[in-house]
C-alpha cells in the first residue's frame, strides 16, 4: 500500500544508515527455522567482560504473529500482532513483559493511501496515551506525535515532522523534544552502485548547539554490508555485517575518537638525548 506511512517512518532511512547496528561491542545473531515455520533467533553481545544473551521465537499463523523474547536480565517480553483483523490496513498489537506488571500496552496502526495513524495506551490505572499521525502522499507528508500522561495530566511529548521522498532521495525535517531541537536529515541512493549516503544536522534551541553526523554504506555483495560514519565531535565509526545464512548475521564494529588521537599526538615530548660525539665534531649543539 502506498501513502505516507507511519509517523515513526519519517526520517527512518537516514537514522538506520547513521545509527543502526553501530556499537563498540561484538554481536552475533543466529536464526533457525523449524518445520512448522517458527523462527528462533539467538543473539549474543560481548560488552567489555560481560556477555549478554537473548533468545527470541516467532510463530505466524495466517494473520496472527506471536513473538516471545527472553534475555539474560530474566525478562520475558511477549508481543502479539494481528494484521487486518477488523478492517484492511488495520494492525492490532498487544505487548507485555514479565515480571514488569506495568509494561502492558495495546497499540493500533492504520495505513491508508493518504494517512498513517498510530494510537497506543498503557494497561494501567493511569496510563500514558500516545497518538501519532502522518498525512499526505508517498512523496510529501507531514505528521505529529503527542503523548499524554493521564496520571499528571501533562503532555510528555509533542513533536512534528515533514518529509519529502522521490526515487533516490529522502529528506525530512523533525521538531523534537517539545520544540527544543530541530533535526534535518538526508538520505540518498547512488544509482546502480550499491552505495547510499546520509547526513543528519540537529540544532538545540535551549543550548544553541549543533551536531552533525555524516555516513555512508556500501553493499559489497548481496550478503555483506559495510558502513562508516563520522560526527562533528570527531568520533568515527565503521562496521562490517555478513549474513552467513538467512537472517543470521555477524556484525563487527569499531569506534575511534579522532580528537583524542590528535590531542595525544600533540602531547608527545622529544627529550634531548646526550651526545657522545666529541664537541668539535658534533653538529647537534646550538
């Protein structure tokens, strides 16, 4: 289905290129499929001396999908998704985590040729209610995102966004953090090269500071992807990701603080060494 999509999709291509899968840790993901079509995914992440694990299973039956995820923090997260249950284009999502009794949430998503609506409410006595929408076409869309905490009667979030899309370019403008920050993002596909570039510029009105991130990605072959990025703080990152079997990925990434390297090189001192050549033949004295 065409249309503007959901509000969460505005600027997503650039964000995925610049931030997705980047980490200073090593991550390994393995997915297997059972005879009845269930998918089981095991993920292991090494952070310093810690190894964090996660196991996820997904079962689909017609338009119902059940996703269960357990992690090394002893949390079990369950998500049940029903597609086109009551009407075409309507998706219903129920999610909850054990043992967190306040994590339950019901979410409705509706996609139309000229609109994308997302509404969610927490399953608590005083829930947080969220409503977002994108309106327009697949080429030009405008949207808003609002959250209300019914316990305090305060708006916890109100954002707005604008998006322009053509065949090989996506540009977006997002007003976030209750109007405090303005983010402009750009995503461009280099034709027939397997390469894409992206950039994101954020201005904070409160601190009057700017942040800029530029990145690129290139598909070496249908199974291997390399990415690189750098920001105005001098931090450069790179990663390589290989899909060694369907939906099973091995990702290795690294990050370098170029300004720290520059500072370190400037602080190197060359101390004077003693000269053992007789003074009349020595050329190193001043």
